[in-house]
C-alpha cells in the first residue's frame, strides 16, 4: 500500500524508473509523432530534463504522409491523420540520428510497416545504432492480409512481436491500439510474443464533419483522437493491462499535468508519455516532470516507484 505522510519541499525524491533494463532519470517521456526527432523542441526546453523521448514514427521507405487537411481540433483534443510522414530509416540513420545521439536522455525509436518483413528490417537496422529502445506501432494495416490492422487480433500481435524480437537487439516496446474489444487479450499476446514492455494507448479512431460542406474535415475522412478526451479510457486500459501482464507499461493519453501522470502511474504505468499537450504548450513535458515531483514532495513520498500500481480498488 502507498504510504503517504505529510511532506515538504526538502523531501529528497528518487525519480528514476527502469524499463526492461533501461534506466530513465524520471518517468516522463514524449509520445511519438508529437516531438519530431527531438531537436525541434530544443529551443523551448532542456531535453535532458526528460526521462526519454520517443521519436517520430519511422518506416522502411520515406513517406510523404496523407494529403491535407491532416489535423482537426476537437472540444478536448485533436484528430490527426498525418499518415506517418518521415524520411525513411536510411535517411534517419544518416542525417537525423547523429544530431541527437548525444542528448542526455533515453532515445526510443518508433517503427511502422506494411508487412512483418518491414518491421523486422527496420528493427535490424536500428539494432546497431545509438537508439536505446524500439517502440513498435502495430496500428498499421498488414497489406499481405487485406489491410487488417496488425494490432487488433491476438494471433497477429503474437506473431509480429515474436518475429520482430528475433531481429531486435534493443528492448522492444509494443504500442497497443485501443480500437479493440479486449485490450488485455492483445497485451497478453504481445507479452507472450516476447515484448519487453508495452505502451498504451494509441489514438482512438474518430471523425469530424463540416456541417456546412457536409464533408469530413480530414482529407482521410477519419483520424486518431488524442488529448484530454481520451484520458479516462486510457487510464482504464492501463489499469486493466497492468492486472493482466507482468511487463512494465508506459501510459499515455491526454496527460496535461503532473496529476494526470500520477493517475496513470497509480493505475499501473511505470512511465508516462506526454503528447498532444505539447501542441498547446511546448514546455508541458518538463512541467509534468515538475508536477510529479511536487506531488511526491507534498505527500512525503521519496521514491516515484511507490506510485506504480498503488491504486486501491473499491
């Protein structure tokens, strides 16, 4: 049970967490697709104050992404259908990684593909690089199986995780899609396939229609919903998965404050990822770090790891 005593600003707080053997100076990471390759935010924040950064999603070949409009605001978040625009793995290794490899934080590469072979090839290319961990986005359509999304069926999740793990020398994080009936089945399948950690949740499929033109606002018709609107769903799924698997979890979905992050950790997350909130405030990730530390000091808790899974169910 989480021990809580009256604290003060002089409380010494241990903010370090460990995921699959990788030590993070604190539990706050940036979410893929919201932080570019890191250098884009260096003018706004001291990146070394973050536990880690997850880089923009990478594919085998360069991608231009979907045609615009690709972003639409919603009352409590955004819809996006950027379409994984990126320079491709080879250009990333040659042009992008050298500029960020010495950042004083954990580097997590996010990978996507159209086939299992794509994923395996990218993981292999990254395995001998300066990347610390690999996050596998399985919310992508498998072109060899008629476009069925990899992450929606346990058998497929187990297979792709197992195959990629054979080619991956770095700790492998599997990012779970919330667009499923039972996320615990998917989580167990990824764990059984060899995932070293899980991150959740990816965006929830949504849509926005312009009532004057009677057309969808996004050129792709639908997109992924992120931001505060998804937070209760994300917290629930983290809690469910934490009670279903033994591997560490990275929780994400609508985190805007240190209190939001604490909620995810109490639900069972070892670390948290800040994403959409940084579009509103580029300094939000660092503010979340400070918010967690303030909460711990206020409660007299000297180790952030005491929060992990400490929720007391009714």
